[in-house]
């Protein structure tokens, strides 16, 4: 579809991921393209969408295989190597809006081949596992987050995320980070791009929050990629490999997460709240 004077239109959807209710979970934009646009154009579109992530989905460049796609993710500021909620959103669009009988699709990405399987009213994502290792808290970080102390500090180089475990859920929920102070923190080399704060929970196996001011995301509502770090971390503490987790942002979202060798299975639901055409 095109309008007079315009050369290109792109189907675009806004999807609330990790929820079945509108205006909850984590919103993502999904742009279906025949081939990836110039990187600068995709960055501008992501800034225009002004959501934590915008996914661009194209038929796989490997060709020949139905249900195979390529995917890239952009925040309003940068391209990221992995995004869970925008992949869930993209999967949901393909399963519900495209004429496909497939119950399993794959995405080629910067983090390798990812898979999404439709299961009932939800989708299970097959993502790479990202382990963490002991680290030191960077100077000024606790003050910027409003924390006095933490129980553990880990870093996942592969996910580019720092993990802080705090004593309890009320401490986690009470955090009110100072964005300017966060941006002034020296993040090491290579730098982490986001901070996961996590704790045990009386309702869930664990809860978390994710702060990514360096990616243009002050707080991400529900972060699938963070759970590729959280699952192996909490497995080492709890001695189990299946979890019911909750990300305690203002919008909030629940996830079922399972370890499977070097993979992490993340399950959730999604709801399309807007669809239309983007004109370039």
C-alpha cells in the first residue's frame, strides 16, 4: 500500500509483550520489511516509535525455508544484540497476522538462531544462555540506584549486563534511580549496557528490574534478554531449572523461564494494541 508522493510503506504493529492485557507488559514496535533498511533509517524509525525496542523482521537471507526470518532490534538510541520482548512481539504478529499454519518459526540474529514456538495462547522463545561471573560494583553505581548495599555482584560479558542481588523485594521495588548519576558511572571495558537488580520473592521464584539508561531505556518494563542471565544465576542458588518470574516495573510482566542446557526457554503472552502503515 502506498499514498501519492510516497515511495515505500511498511506494515507496523505495536504489541504489548509478556501480558495478555492491553497497556501492561512491555510494548514493542514490529516493522515487517522485505529487506533490512539502511541502518540510519532503522535508527530513525526506532526513535520515531519511541518505545524501548523496535524490531525489524525480514524474510531470512538464507532463503528457501518457510517460517525463517531475520531480525534486528533498536532502542531509541542504539542497536542491541538481543531482545526478548520484541522477539515475542514479532512472533505474535507472524503467528496471528500472517497467513501461516506454522507453530514454530526461527529468526537469524546477531545472537545466532532463535526459535519461537506457539503454545496455546502464548509463545515460547528459545534463546542462548548467558552466564555471569563475580564482579565489583563500579564507583557511584549504588548511590545512583539508591542502594546502600547488595548481596552479590555479577557481570555477564556475553549479555553486556551487570547483575545486582539485593536483600528483599521491598528494597527492589523501592528503587528510584537517578538517571544522570547512572550515566556518569564508569562501566568498565567492555562496558555493560544495562543493570539487572534482582531478589527473592514470596510470590514468585524471583523478581527483577532492569535499568538501561546507556541504551536510551531508563527502565525497561519486561526484559526477556535479562532472563537469559537471571535463569542460570538463580539456578545456581536455588538448584532448580524452572522458574516463575516477575519483572517489577510500573507496568510489570510475568514470565515462565526454563534452562535447557546452553539454551533458555522464555514463555509469555502478547497483545497487539495498534497496527497500521509507516510511510517513508
